[in-house]
């Protein structure tokens, strides 16, 4: 499901549609993760990564690629769904720190605050582009930390970004 489609869905159904969209997406399904919860305001997403035959590595713990991939695109989707403007958003960089091998189902909570959205909009009003770093912790049910993923997300006004790309291409006149 495209996020432009999500904005056409009545607000009471958006959280359910976002959860379903993630869970049916082949790329996300390939991570082994499942979206368990999306808040009605789309500012909190909880993902579960179970230890299964598909997510287990050769030593029996959760595969590092699944731990990393399950965090991909969630903040981008949340921002696209929550910002009330025409923007370009993409992951710019990411890093993962493994704390210990995981032999259990892990959970990741993605959160955006209203203050974050206000700051992003203010930055876009002033500079037309910004970047934000988000930290995601993967924990078990008891709250024990196994992995930390940091993602740097780029956000820009769509018109500004298109103009910027035209200027960067040699030989293209505006």
C-alpha cells in the first residue's frame, strides 16, 4: 500500500491500514518481522521479530540481517503519514550495534513526538531540508536490550528537492 493511499483512508482506519500494509509487503515480510501495533495517531509502531526457522542463523540466534532490516523504513512511513506537507523522505545512513545474541523473540518500538514533528516543520520552513537521527532498541519481553539500530533520515520539501537535483545535474537548464 502506498502512503498516498493511506492519506485517502478515513483517519479511524489508517492505523489498521498501515499495519496491514507493512505486514503484507513482501520486502518487510522477508525480514521475518511483523507489525503488532500502530497507534491511532500513527506516532507509535511496535514490531515483533520472532525467533523462527526463517530468522535463525547457523548458531541458532536471530540473524543479524533480520535485526537490521526489520527497522528499515518505519520512521520514513511514520513521517510521511504524519507530516501534512509534500516531502521527500529517505534513509540516509544506518548503523547497528549488537549487544548480545538473541535466542528469543524481540520487539522494537518506534516513536515520534508531536514536538519532533513541529521541529521538523520549522526546520523545513527555514532551510527546506533537514536530517533526524532515530535510535531503535530491540528488546525481549522482559526489556533486556539485545541490539541498537541508529538511522539517519533525510527530509526535504519536494519542490526544493527537485530543484536541488536539477542544479546538481550538469547540462540541465532550469
